[in-house]
């Protein structure tokens, strides 16, 4: 693949960030096999003759940056609308009133097409956790969330769960040595991954500044409910991976894009709130127009953060399997806290935000975890349009972290872990199992959304010690 650098783009007249961002993004996606000279010739022609390209579905947006346009005002004020019938709620009896109210407020935005609330929903910032929102040509940074691209990854290993009996000590040592949790810091060694060489890191001033932090934190996990755990996965007949039915050793992880995603979210939320003025109660739901420079920049930055989150899981799984001499049979992963361009049944293209919700298009694989002692489920989506092809991203919190801390002792947590046969490394009472909803009830509330394909039970759990 031939990579064009920022300086080279500037030399041929691509002098603003939007044009450069679009060019780098579109080249990486659609013109990987062009030579550098072919790319430069094409880009120069787009700049010189934008009218010839403006209707092209791939290069048209680059051409638009070189056409004369009416300059918009610095900000615009919007009113909220009264809507009914566009929101579907699953497991409503177990969802707190404040989360429903947050979702109803989001539904009043003039850009909203449809919404859904998942059965694990609880109050968040901007959009509730478990909220799914489809918008028209606009992206809402706070409806994506701060931990952009937060991800689940499951590796099914070529060993039965009897591997625990003779190797649990080595597994505990490995999980300590090859994981790192917490807001700051990273692994003691410097892992490598191709994501760090992405040309998108050179596409905006913000991403240039964040590349070093991304390198330092590669392969590490955040605090809160992020985890890495070994467990036993039960697969039935005719599972989607085509594996023999039985109990397998498996590795499951949950973490996101670390400081990279958080900084992107904060930066573009501020820009959105500056240019999109909403009533006070809705101001965190400010959006960026997808045709604007800021909207394009956020979109490519969000996608880079998603790729980076995947790279962190790649590093964790590869390191642990190599350390223990294990072989992967299959890998399943999905992410939440993200936005996707999707087409609805009526043909409309929308931006679907899933904040703490799992993509569940028909046949799509995903993982829905419980707590440190409860089951996680391997599922396939049923493609429910009324739920915007989504499902819950976990059990969902039943208590705030402070309430969980006030209602559980360290000795009480140890008893629960012992009763479930789980070893916890790190962790805290804030993440105790009673702080979460019953995963079985959550799964029962979304039988229209997913089909269960496997059941994972944790045995060795690594989390941040608060």
C-alpha cells in the first residue's frame, strides 16, 4: 500500500484539515493498491476539476471541499420536538425512571429517526447506557460515549476446561504479567501492532498528539468494569463456529480505546456544544453534521479509536495464548460505544449510535457478559428492526458504584467468589455481582433480539483494583 504523507498533500494544494482527513481516509479504504504517483494525479485532478467528481459516491466529498460554498454561521440554535411511537423499550420494568427520561429527551432531538432502549439500560451521560439512537446525517459524540469502541473479545481455545486443574497457577501468573489495568500506564514491555502505523494518526492535530499515548497504552485495559478472564465455554450442537459440542477453555476480555478514545470524545463534544446550541437539559446531546469538517474529523477519529480498541484485545489475547502455549480455535468480538452508517428497511441511510448496546443484525455474532461470578452468553442476532438490530451489552448496573461499595464488604465478596469457584485478581467491591442486574432476566427480556449459542462461566478474573 502506498501511503501519502500530510506534507505531500499540502504541496499539491490540500491545505485544510478536512480535505486532508477525507483524502487519507478514502485512500486507505478505497485506493489501497494505487501507486503514489497515481494517487497524487487523481487528487490533483479532483482539486482542479471538482465539478467532475462531486457526484462520485467515493471521491465526491473530497471534491466538495474545493467548491465555492456559502459560509455558515458559527452556531445554530435548535428546539426540541414532541414525538411518540419511535421508541421501543425492552425489559421496561427493570429500567430506572431516570434512564427512560434520558432516552425520551434524546428522542426529542430534531435529527432523530428512531430509538430503542435495551434491558440492561441505566442512567449515563447524555444518552443512557443501553440506548440506541438512529439519526439523520448527524453524529452525537456523547451518544457514542467516552470509551469509544469499547469491546468484547472471546477466544475459544483448543483445550477442554479440564486444563484448569493442572495449569491454574501458570494461568494466574500469565494473567498478572500480560495485563495492565487503570487510567494511566501500560504494560512493562512495549507491544507492537500495525494500528500504530495508521496514516490516520497524521490526519489531524489532535490525533498527532495522541499517537504517543496510544503507543504507551496499547494492550492495557481501563478501570471500572473492564476485565480479562479465563473460563469454561459450553457450546451446543450446530454452533455458528462449526466446532464440536462440549466444554472449551476460553479467554474473554472487555475494554476500550483508553486515553485515545476519551480525548477524542472530549474534544469533539466541546466542538459540538459550541456549534449546536440546545436547551440546557439536552446540551450534552449536541451533534455534528456529517457533511461538516468537524463531523468528518470525528468520524475518522472514532473509527481509528475502534481499530485501536481491537488492537488492544489482539495484544492481550496473543500475549496470553503465547505465554501458555495455547492455540486458538475461533475468535468472536463485537463493540459498543460506537456509531455505524446503516440502511433502514425503508431505504433511509441513518447513523446508528449504540451506547452500551451490542450490534445484533441477523446472524451476527456477539458476546453479552454478566458479572465476575455470572455467565456470559455467546449469541447471534435476530435482526430486529424495531430494536435497530441491537441487544444489551451486558447485565447492566443495578447499583451505583458508591451504593455497591456501601452495601458490600471485602469478606462478603470473597465468600461470593468462593461459592462460585472464581479467583479474582485485583477487582473491588464496587464491581461485586450484586451491583449488576440478573443476567438471566436480562437475557429473558431480549429473546426477540438474540439467540443463545454458548454459555461462558468465568474462573480466573483479572480487574483493576480501585
